[in-house]
C-alpha cells in the first residue's frame, strides 16, 4: 500500500496551506480570470509532484543475513574497487546507486547487524552522479557489522537538489531487515563499500528497488558456502 512518508507530511501540509492562500488571494484580487486559472493549474501540478516524491510503500523482505540488499531505489552508477581511506583504510568494492527526483527517497539498511559508527560531514552540492560527490558532497556515513563479522559502510550523499539528509541510525543500535536507515530529500545517491571478497550480484546501470534488489553476498566467515 502506497502512503506518504513521515518526512514529507509536515512539508506537504505547509505547501497545501500556502498554495490555498496564494490561489485564494489571486481569485479575489485578480481582474483577469486567466492568471488565477493558470496559477491554480500549476499549484495542482506542484502539489501532485511533491506528494509523488514523498510516496512510500510497505516493503517486506526475507533474506539470509549475508545478502546485501539495495538500500535505495535508483540506478547502479558505480561498481569498482576503490581505496576507502576515511574509515577502513583499505581497498573496498564500491557500489553506488543514483536516485533521481522520481525515485522513492527512503533508504533501508542493506544488511542486519550492529551499528558501529554514524557520522555526518558537510560538503558541496555537486551532481550526485559525479564520482567526486561521494567524498566532497554533504554526506552521512554508517558502518554496520554483519553477523559474519564483516563490516560495510553505507554512505548517504546529497546531490545538487538535496537539501537535507535524514539518518535514523544510532551507534550501538541494531540494524534490522525491513528497517529504514534514513531519507534524503530530493536528488541524491547512496554508496556501499563492501569487502573485496563480496560476491557482486548486480550490474552497472541496473535499476534497483530499495529493500528488494540483491546487490551482493558477503563471504561466510564461519563456514564454507
């Protein structure tokens, strides 16, 4: 069932009230009927767009703890080994999902486990699909330790239109399947930094569905697969 995400309810109420006031004033004060009709049509389109942007559906997934699930709707724009020198200081496999303004912008935990680190860094507002946005844009970083002992980094990255990154994760808490990690308002991206031995199960340019698409499988540290 599709509903309005909690991050958008207050904004939509303010927007609705503002648009009603503007259109009411125009219909009362305007000497022409054309301008109020045009503004009214634009107001309806604007409200429909923002309502569509903040939509969210109930997504329930049952999966093995070693499977890394897409944290966001969007398109895979990066699958490559990189040197992650902020937290792990080692090579990691980076998988990045770009979210356009037409995607659902809620973010889910990609794996269940213990949340070891949460931090927020201010930064630039360059386009989220650019490679440097991961290290130079405003971003929030969350490190999760999976049940097999491996750690992954999830990074919410603001884009050119993003104005707020919301992160629900708390250090020491448990990340659970089907639980939301946060929300990014307007265009943005989410990066995953996985162990190099993770089995990548997605492809470049593949469309992802948050909390549904399988991204990778972590190596089982305690037993042979």
